[in-house]
C-alpha cells in the first residue's frame, strides 16, 4: 500500500525543466534514498514534498491525502537540512521543543517529549547547552530530534551528513537508520554519496536530469543497473565498451577478445558498440575457478589498501578494476606485469543507454 505517492511531478524554473515526470510510491515505514549528481533535481523533489516549492504539475499525496495545496506546516513533515540550522540563541532542549511550542502543546507534554527525543539521540545530558557548544555530529542529532519531536508522518533528510567528517558520517548514518527503524517512520534521504545510499536504504531512487532513472533495492541497483548512467554513478562497477560480433550467439569483441555472453544480443547488429558492466568482485587474477572467460591484460595500477589490493588491469581501450585479498605470503603483482584475469560471462551485464 502506497503511503507517499508522487505522480507525474514536474517543476520548471523559467524555461529550465528541473523535474520531469517524476513518479514514485513509498510504503509506510520505508527508508528511500534519492541518489544522484549535483543539480539533478533531488532537492527540488524533496522541497516539493515538504511544501517549500510548488510543483508546476503533478500530484503528491500522503496517506491518501493530496498535499500539493497544503502549506508546509499543514503537512506533518519533519525535515533536516545539510547545514545544522539550529536556533543559535536557544538551548538544545528549547530547539527540540520548538515545533511543540508553535503548536501550543501543554508544558507537561512538551517536557516529556523533549526528554524522550533527547534520550533517542543519546544527548539527554546536554539539554541545557547551546548549539555552539556542540560538535557538528551532535548538532545534527539535535536537528533530527527537533524534526521528530512533532511526531511527523514523513521525515525528509536533505544531505544531513555531508558537512560532517568521514568517521562521524558513517556512525551517524547508522544511528539515523536505527532511529528510523525504531520509530518506523517513512523517510526520504537525499544524498550524492552512493555508499551512503547503498548502506542504509530499503530502496534507492537514482535520479538523473529530473527523472527517476532506476528505482530498486540497494542489491538490485548495484547488481542490476538499468543503464549506463546508473552503472557509472553507483560506484565501483567497471563499465566496458564492446563491439557486437555475433548478435544471435551473444558474442562481443572486447579489445580483441571474443567473449560469449550468457544471452543473445537481441536488437543489436554486428559492429554496433555496446556498454557492459562488470563488478570488481566478479573478477580474479590468475585463478580461473568457476570462470568460463579468461583474458590477458597488463596491470597499470595497484593500490595497497590493507586487507584488499585494488588493482587495475588494462585490456587495451578498456580497464578493469578488481580487488585482490591481501595474502601475506605473496606480494601483489606490480605495474606493467602481464596477467590473466578471469570472470564468468554471466556476470557481464549489457547496459542500456
Ligand atoms: P545538489 O546535490 O547540488 O543539491 P540537487 O540534485 O539537489 O543538487 P536541485 O537543488 O534540486 O539539485 O537543483 C536542480 C536544478 O534546479 C539546478 O540546476 C538548480 O540550479 C535549479 N534550481 C533549484 N532551485 C532553483 C530556484 N529556486 N530557482 C531557479 N533554479 C533553481
């Protein structure tokens, strides 16, 4: 059952069509991330859900109610922004109480909710501090508590972690996910960081040029990217250029290697170029166990990262990145070394444009 429904949503600023026919349904309690490059329109969609931006056309409904004509404060939505946006002249407790004061809740209820929220973000002992006396991560937890205090039916998070340093970012994203699951609150999280989106979402919407390019679980988005854009944006996948050699038999030419794919290339013609995706973890050096395809290449980059060694092998025009596990008994191959790499043809995915 759809709890939040976005249907044929469009937004133009002058002649600039920033959001184009954006469609999405979100179930109650789901955590959905909008993932896409800067300027693709993800914040604009979020701002339309919040009511800060009016759609050019389309429908946004929450729990069956069309909210497009409602003001932000009538939508029962909590929002956290990239910049902490706490009131600097209010204490932590006063910041968290703000929305409840505006809606004129009784003092006993406000006090109880503030205590509950500070407990939730593990800052019960810092209620009397001012924002400037907190770290960035603590300020963002207070912003989250403030957004949740009014018990909103939807939580919107607009790049809430991007101003924090890497270590805090990882711990706070886990905390956000844990709180979201505990409360069962329907959440949209905007990010341009694929690792962030993959690690905490129930589903990811990959946004490109104002459209939902692909919607799926992190597992699906990573393993079955629907287009070249998704494959290159969602991180570490190898995107390779091949040439169709025999469409019916599913044979492609990859830098002079004839490779038979797991399925025929219906709709393609001999000589046509096509893009293929290959996950780094599906490729090995030297070992051919369980692999039906082996090609020769030259190592052109080696990064020792500790437990894994990220290696790039050139086949010609194409480069394939792969991760080798560290083996203390044998040093990794060096640059310029010729190697044989293996993978299973079924792991080569044909990408649409
Ligand atoms: P970022 O990650 O950089 O925030 P985004 O995907 O969230 O990017 P948006 O902020 O939604 O992108 O912006 C999408 C496009 O809309 C951009 O080209 C931006 O310049 C334009 N835009 C956003 N708000 C306005 C506005 N109020 N007036 C005119 N153009 C705008």
